[in-house]
C-alpha cells in the first residue's frame, strides 16, 4: 500500500468514526444550526517540471453546543505534457464542544491563516550551515546525513532532546527533530492537541492524519518542506516526536554523499595502483 492509499484509507476511517458522533450530536440539539464553508486552491511547479495541484473544501457546522468540522482535500500531480501522474482524495471529520473551538477568526471561518514561509524550524534555518558543533555522528537510519544535538532558542515544554541532521560535506540543515520521552499532554483529544493547533497557526497548514494505528499527523508546507508529528508511541525511545525537513536539502545530501563515495572509490583505486607499482619494482 503506497503513502497516498494509506492517507486516503486513514482519512475515510476517521470520517466514519467521528462524523457519526458529530452529526448525532447536531441532530440531537434543538438549537439552530449554523454553517461556514471555505475552499482553498494551490498550484506548485516542482523542480522536475511536474505540476502539483491541491484543492481543499472545509465546512464547519455548529448547533450551539457542538462543532463539527468536515474537510475534503484533492491532490493531483501532472507531468510537463499534462498527463496525470497521481491523484488522491482524503476526507476528515471531527466533532468537539464549542468551548474547545479555537479562538482565531481564521480557524472559525473554516480555514487556517495564510501560509507562512516555512524556511526555519525551532530556530534553525533550512539550507544554512549548522555551526553549533563539530561533533557530528553517523545515524544508521539516516546514512546520507550527519547528526548533532542542539538547544533551540525557545525550547518546547515537555521535550527532552533536539537533533539536527545536516548534509555530509557542507553541513547544511536538512532535518530537525524535537523528542519527548514521555507523551506530551497524553490526556488531550489527539486532533485538538495544542501542538497540532500551534503548528496549524504557525504555518497556516492543515494537519492531515497520516497513520491508521497511531496519532501521526502530517503538514505539507511550501517549497518542499514537511512536518510530521507523532503524539504518542513514536518509537522505543520517545513517545512524542516532531520532525521537520526540506526535500531539496535531502537531495543535496544524496549528491554530496555520492561525491564522497566516488572520491573514496578513486582513492582506493589509486592506492591499489600504487601498491601494484611498488611490488612490480621490487620483483
């Protein structure tokens, strides 16, 4: 099952579970129902010339005591000749009391605020050289990158460790991780978790459910930047993990690692030639 299929399956599952609860609450109330609708379209031209389009429709309905959000997102990617490369549609619904509704006008209207430039995360800027340390280590799970610990200018409450992954030669920032050994605010409703709401407010992007067995949410930002948030059960070491990365920097890291390996191959070949010449002259 590919990523798009997983997302679509997850979204439909979430819709089936939460919409029934939400609409039951709406029908049970005698209060007058109010509804807001909004839509947003986005077109991005990728580095390879393909064009990605996304269209989001959002409806927020309230009966005075409960709020129900319903969101449908359609994403397509076409090549330079207009041929469809991939297409996916995901839907998501959730219900919560009016007292839990976000206070910002944009969220009440049914759409996040205008997307912010996602060029930095936790005080580090993607693509800039990381000069905080020279003590980089190799991570077996990220063989093309080097890893170091750092402390952000403003640490997150409840988080224990912060990691930055950089390109192997130029040490440019590629990925940034914030990790908590204990689940952050474990009793909260996952979709209404304050970390999810804070990221939506900061970057003006909807959180998209990205797993059908754990509270994992994805944020698709501009210019190939991504954020993933796992609120519980992230891995054996950490419960809550937030990760952000830049696709262009990942590609740069692959290029730098390929150059390192090619140079190592040339050095090994030259060393062997030298040994053969030395042995030949000794015979």
